[in-house]
């Protein structure tokens, strides 16, 4: 049972990296925005994933805990 769980975590890591590499950077608002839906990460298209003010940063560990 440990092997499927490890594979699932690896798949989440790949999607996490893809989220950050494919984000749209809005220079005017100083925000990073998700360009696709990432269902296993609980992130929808258009979600602000990085900002300079008043923002709670995404945390991979919290996503793992939700699963």
C-alpha cells in the first residue's frame, strides 16, 4: 500500500511544478495566476497563486493533508 501512495505524491509533485511553470505573471498587479485547472491541487483556472500583498501562500504540505 505504500507504493501507490508514493506514486500519488510523485504525481502531485509533477502537477505542482507544472502549476508554477505555466502560471501567468501579471506585471501590473504583481500577481501569478493559474492558467489551467489543477483538480488534484484544488486550484481552479484564474486563481491567484502568488501575490506581493495580503496573500496566503500556497503550501504543498497542506494540499497533501487535504488528500
